[in-house]
């Protein structure tokens, strides 16, 4: 589950994301991505607020007219909140960050209570699963896209939809989804710490396999898996 509260964090992936995007450390991500990032969130001056992509502040950042919120009609009004949002200064690439610092953080189920919302979400999942990743087994979509790996799945949906919306935006030309996976996050109990970068790679291999996705396909669509050694402060 994502921690969507405002303010400085003291533990876990939210804390590590705030450090990674800070003025002190952000050059590390720039170097990994070979791009200088301009960050919308999280920023200390904004109390580390996280945003949904349909919010006016984000639409302005992306150069999308706020009257075009209908572009997000594929999803209920309550969207995912992103751990980080940035645009490459030279590349014009929109980077959407999902941060994790222990393996259990990747487990989540769709919690939408209304039948209408669940139907909208499932339709969007089916569209991307079938037309982008060639997943036609509804059992996989029900059990691993809507359940267990729901957060990973909805990030893949928004990656695709933001690529489709790009023609209505002035300030970005491409989209990348960055799974920022922290290694050796000392803020967790020893038994929960991911100690090797390859543990994250193996973990996502299993997730994609369950979802019926070929790793090369998700990479082609714009996923970047960045294993980041947790900074000590």
C-alpha cells in the first residue's frame, strides 16, 4: 500500500524517495537515467506532497489544459498517487516513479468499493493487458492484475495511458515508468531488508510471470527498473 500522507517521512520507501529526489541526492538518479530531471514531487518546499496525474498542478506541469480532465475518463476520479513525478530537462521525458524498499510493498489488491469504479478499473486493465501485453487469460487479470499485483498493474496502465495522452501535452514527449527499488534500507527490521540488487530483479521476474507479461515487453513499453542503494543520513 502507498503512504499518501503529506510531510517528511521517517521510514521506508517514502523516506528514501524523499532523500533520492532531494537537492543533495538527485544527481544520483540523473546519472542513472542519463537525464537531468526537473521534479514536481516530492519536494521539501511543497511538504513532500504526492499527486494524482489528473490534478491541476500536474496538468499545468505537463502542459495539459485543465479542461482536458476527460482524458482520464478511463479511470475513476480517485487515481493512484505517485511517489515521484519529474520531466527530463533535455529529453522532455515524463518520469513516473514507484518506490519500494521491501518486497511485501509490491503486494496489493484493488480496494475500490463501488461496482462502477471496479468495472472501470477492470476494463482499463483488460485493455492494456490484452492490447499491449497480449494477456487474454481472464484468470490472470482477476487474480494478479486486479489482486495481489494490483499496484504494479495500475502503474502499467497509467504508463500506457500517459503515452496516449502525450499528444495533448506541451511539456513532455515520452513516458518512462521507474520502479525505484531500494537496497539495504536500514529503516526496516533486518528480516525485511533487501540486501542484494538481484533480489529485486528476481522478485519482479516472478511478478511479471504471474501476470503473464514478458519482461522484454514491459521494458519496450518504457519500464525502467532502478535498484538504488539506500542512502544513510
